């Protein structure tokens, strides 16, 4: 597997994590069946895709990208779907996460492994 495919798998893992987190909010503490099932499936898919990506990508870099973009996605979903408010502090924090994630993706010397 090449690094492009690994990054696509990582992107899928991030998307599935965001779906799982969103469903977790809708599940009302895992008391509603359908959203709770979506949580289980989405997080399972996220971990599976992440595991596949780790065949090629270094753990530290992949974990940082997965966590960082998952956080950013969660903030966006919170604002768009749940009307959560973010102030300048939150915006600055998310901007720093995005900058750090971008630096890792574009300029990391860790490369890939086999």
C-alpha cells in the first residue's frame, strides 16, 4: 500500500470518528438504540480504517492527524448541527490545531514505514 492510499484510509477513519461522535451526542448517553448502533458501527469502522493506515503511516504522525482533524470536525459539527457557540479562544485553538496538523502532513520527515 502506498502513502496516498494510507492517507485516504486515515481520512476515512477521521470521517467515521466524526460520525460516531455526532451519533454519540444524538444517543442521549447511549439510551437511544439507533444512534447508539451508529456509534458502535462508526467507531468500529474508524478504528479498522486507522489500523489499516498504520500499516504504512508512523503511529505518532497518524495519531496526531487523526486526533487533530477529529477535534476540528467535532467543533464544526457542534456549531452547525447543535448550535454550539465558539468564541475567539476556541477559534484560535482550532486554528492552532489545523496549523499543527497541516505542518505534520506536509513537512514531517517521519515518512512511512513498512
